[in-house]
């Protein structure tokens, strides 16, 4: 599974505290491992404080947005 981040999501990912960064990475890993999810439309994943919006195209997950409530 390949993960691609759009520039806006990458900017957020690299501009957050370490604990938040770790939660976002955990969400991305969980989405990448979920083989049952075959959404070609927008989908979202939520953690304790963070979320990400993504779409899946075959074996590629495109992370469109990430955010954090902290």
C-alpha cells in the first residue's frame, strides 16, 4: 500500500507537536492496513484528537487533509 499526502496535509503533519504527529501517523497506518475499505470517494478517520480525510485509488491512499483539535 502506498500513501501519498497532498502538500497541505504534509505541511500540517510537519508543523505539529510530536505526540500529535504520532497520532496522525497511527491513523494513516490504520487506514493503510484496512483492506476491507474500498472507498473511491472521500472517507475520514478519527483519533482521540486528530483526523484525516483521504481517498483510496486501488493500492494508493491519498491523504487530502489532516487536522488536530489541540
